[in-house]
């Protein structure tokens, strides 16, 4: 799990303080469910008064929406990845987190931890659809692209849950055999001609 962020040095600019609050909120939401995170804790992580969090972001819901939107403008798939290379790219990207923790994985953990929250579930669905499923579907094109995008993200989320939250031992070492199996799962999920 991501460690708690360090408080910003005294004298930092308003923008740096705001960014530190976003980092603290992202870290908190990745480790705990939406209901268990308080603005007071986020403020404490950064070393500021809780009123400052409200001033920059408004409500907890607004802050959560901002956290979900972080990095949302990044391309889902780089332009130079050909359609036939997408399953291999997604499989390799999944294991890239082992050496270099990826914000996409952290964001997925936030989605997973808060998806069952009555207050946050609608925001989670909107963010997942807007920032992941629709851009991926647009990139995929072809037949039933949103279904195929949804199926590939189901593979991604299932593997993430098994490896990072449940920590199922056989899935933890990154090796060529597991990566190839994952590539095959993505290939099946992304293939056209899926009934439904």
C-alpha cells in the first residue's frame, strides 16, 4: 500500500500545498474505504488546518472526485501500440507495477475500496466509465467496443484484487508463464465477435 505522504516544507506555495493534499487524499483513499477517510486526517497528513482542505476542494465528495480524475487525461493505450499488440501491452503493463508503482494501479485500488460505498459508488462508476472504459472502447473500435473494454478491465481488476489485496501467492512472482496467460485472457476479452 502507498505510504503516507510527508508534509510539505513550510513556506510552500498554495499550489504545492494543494498538490500535497491531493497526494495525501489519494494515499488515504487507496488504503481505506471512502467512509473511513476524513478531511481532518488528510489535513493532518499534510500538516494543515482542515479548513484549508475544504477551501481548496469543497466537500469530501468533491475531493474524492478530484482524486478519481487525477491522471485521467493520460492515454489508455499509447498511439504506437497496434491493435494486435494490445493484449501483450496490457499484460506487460500489469506487471510493470512490480518495479515502478503505477498511479493507474493506485487509482484502481481507490475504485475497488470505495465501490461498495453508497456515497462514492456513483462517483466511482462515472469515473471508471469516463476515464477508462469509454477511452479504451474508442481506441478499440470494431464490434461491441465498450463490452470488450469492460471485459478487459474485469480481467485487470480481478488480477489486481488477487495479487494486491488478497495476495494469492502463485500470482505474485512476475514470470513469463503468468504474463503469457494474462496476455491470452486479454486477447479473449478484447476479441471481436463476443455475443451479448
